[in-house]
C-alpha cells in the first residue's frame, strides 16, 4: 500500500490543526484585549460619573483632589501619584494631594545626624508640604511647557526614590490645561513589575488630565458662586441690621419739624444720621460720614453710633459730645480712616440751635424771610485724625437762631458730588435751588424735592457714594 498519500494527508491535517490552534490563541488574545478595553471604558465612565457627582454635590476641594487621583491610579494601573496646583500668583506649585509611595521629583531635606533615615513615610510627609518654585525641576518644566512627559527610569530623582522605598520605576507627568493655560500638573508612578507608559497610555492620561482640569476649574467656579451667594446673604443681613440702627422715622419735637433719609451706594452705608434725646428739653440731631464705603465703613459707623448714644444724654454742649466721641474712637480708627460729623442740639420751644461741625460739609441755612440759602461754616476737625489736643481746640460750639419756617439742612457729600452719565456733579447750585423751591412746603417736601432732582440728574449713572440728608425746620 502506497503510504505517501497518507503521510501527505497527515501533514495537511497537522498543518490545519496548527493553524486552528494559532487562530484560537489569537481569538483568546483578542477577547482578552477586548475585555481589557471594556473594563477600561467602564472605569473611565465611572471616573467621569464620579467627577460629575462630586460637582453636583459641591464636594470639598480636598475630596475632589483625592477622587481624581484615585480614579487616575485605577484607570492608568498605577501605584502612586500626586496633584499639584499653581498658587494664586502662579509663582509656585503647591501639593493638593500626594499618594503614599509617590516618587520625590524635587529635592528633600536629608535627615540630620542621629535621625532616622528617609523612608516612604518620611518622603510622603515632606512631599505633602513641599512647594515647587516655577524654575525648579521637572514638575515646573511640565507646568510651564504645558507638555506631558515620561521619565527615564535612570533619572536621578527616580533612582533616589527607589533607593528609599518609593515607587519610581515608570513615571508620567501631565499638565492640567484649561482655556489654553496650565494651572498645575498630575504625576503617576508605576512599579518595576508593571509595563512602562506607552504612547496609548499617555494619550489616555492626557485626556484624563484635561477632564480633571475642567472639573477642578468648574468646581472653583461653583465654589466662588456659592461664596458670593453666602456673601450676598450676609450683606443683606448687614443691610437689615443697619436699617434697624438708623431711625425708622423722625421724632415729634415741639417747635421743630424733622426729616431724614439715607440711601447707601452699596448694600451697607458708611453714612449715619440719628435723632437723640439729650434731656426732656433738648433733642440732638447728628449726621456723619465715614471715609470709604462698604462693610469697613459700616462697621465704623455702627461703632460711632454706639459711642455717640452713650455720650449725648445729659450733655448740653454739642462740642463736648464730639470731644468725648473723638477720645473714645481715636485709638480704634486706622490711620487712613476718619469720620466727619455735624451735631446740633435743639431746645424745645426755643429758636436756639447749638451746632458743632467736626470736619463735615457745612450745613445750609435757609431763611424764609428772604428765601436765601447760606453755608454755616464753623471750624472743626474730623473725628479720628487727632487724639484730642488739636481736635478740642478747633472743634467748638456755634450758636444760631432759627425763626419760623427757617430750615437747617445737613447732608453728606454724596448729594453734592453725585455724578451724571457725563461725569458732571449735581453741585451746590442745584441743591440750593431745590431747597428754595420746596422749603415753604415743609421738611419732608425738601427731602422729596432733593431726591427727585437727584434721580432726574443722575439718570442711569451708578451711585458712587452714600447719600444722607436731614432737614430741621422751625415751626
């Protein structure tokens, strides 16, 4: 029997078996690769989902940094890593999160004689507080150049890290890029038994770094917005408190008609006005303007109110009240701040008014007999400028008389210096005209006319300063 055909057939069958075996091996390899890709996709989507939940839940920055690093270590099959973020001035990188075992890519402090040698925990402690200057090493280079980099295992920093027990076989660094600018870096490290970072790995790493950068910046925006909402709420509360501190209405004081108003330029005002009971026969009227605006000025204003209210009762000299106020406030007022004030004391069933002006805008005196308006301009120094000697010498009582229908108008410079859209000031002339045209109608009418003229003059231009007005009209 001829055996050649049998041998040939067996050879063909063996070849076919080999091919089939090779194909099965390839299929198994492809299936394994497919399973790995699917697993990576699942981890990637879990990572992105986790970032989204962290944002919607207003996660703390430290929690977000840890979440990003844990996700990167899992997806990129790494053992250690770190998140570094630029400081506000972009002069250095600060460690936001450092995983234990992260390689030391910057110089560390060597232990002194007698101390324990550096180990993984010692390296970790130093890296958690070690800032990186803008010109210092590979981290700063990736940050500045905005280009990812894989380090050669022979890098001296990696050799140092491995020698002291940290992970330092395969290391990749990627910049955190947002809106075309780098604001930090991510570090990943693999151990010896793991594969080096491939081109494909780096593409995934850079993509994850971009998503992390977007998340961090978005979280920062959310945090700023939340801070602003809290600040707005606090300012609304402060505004309400200040509204309570100012008079809700003018008192009825026999022989006089009183009216006052305050319009802050911001949430809170550095202006102040008040009506004070001096004794059964006298009423005090005060107006004040703290230098500056906003919350600092409003805090000084509240302090001034408290001190003035403690000094006014029983004191018939307006100047002495302001002397006392200056003595109390001077130690607590910053050098670049001061308070201008005008304080008048009215006497029931009398035409006499005792006025003291501490550096404040000169009150306006309207005489009904000839419809004239003049400034009442006694000397005086603002509160908080001098400790007492000069202040007390220059700031003295000044007496004047109000006849029936005469008016004394106290105001802050927010009235006369109000600007229209062209930058022109409201000015003294417009104020005087408004007073003359409305004085015969009463104190409230003067306020209404002045505020109406101001609104008409200013138009859509923003209010730059607090506006406060008081009108004292003799009946």
